[in-house]
């Protein structure tokens, strides 16, 4: 049986990231919003190229997906905008783009950061039915060599 590509990419991102210690999830009504923020250097070069993602020692990567928290746990189509704020208060707005593979849907985007900088994120997730959910996250980013 062939393993779906989306599952391979998702597992690769999680297994390749030493900074992921716990599940990062927000619950919004009937949806579980899963997210991961990591250095883009943790992405396999071929995967990054396939999805047009920038890799670099000071580039970060965001992946967000929303799935039903009721069986059969179907994915939601979402639009995501992230405000990324550095320690100087400079704000970068990142519009994540949706990737669809088979039944999987996830939104990805990249941002810039400085070495050992704690970045603050404000995510706005809009569902197809018009519901909007906002949440915040902060994470220290490290430059990969």
C-alpha cells in the first residue's frame, strides 16, 4: 500500500524538528487547528522546492491545518493570515497558501527572523462558512547552520 504524500510530508516536518516537544493545537468549536512553526532548514530541500517554499538559515516555516474533531475527522478548507512580530516590534504579514493533496488540506507560509529571536505570531483562520478564529503563539527561533 502506497503512503500518501501529505502524510510523508507531515511526518517528515515533525520528525525533523528538534524544537517540537508537544502538540500545538487550538480547538475552535467543531475544529481542531493544528500548527507548527519551525526553521525552514528543517524542511527537506525537495519538499520545499515542490511547494515553492523558501529555505534559508533565517527563514521560518508555518504549517496550519484544521480538521473536524468529530469522526471521520475531515479537513476544513481555511484561509490563514499570520502577523509575525519580532522583538523590535516590526510586523510582517504572511498570507499562507492552501495546499490540497488527496483529502488533506493545509496552509503554508514563510517568514524571516534573526538568530535566537522570540517571534510573536497572531493567526487569523477563516473557514469557508465565514467563521473566523484568532489565536496567538510565541516561539524562540534558532538559525540553522
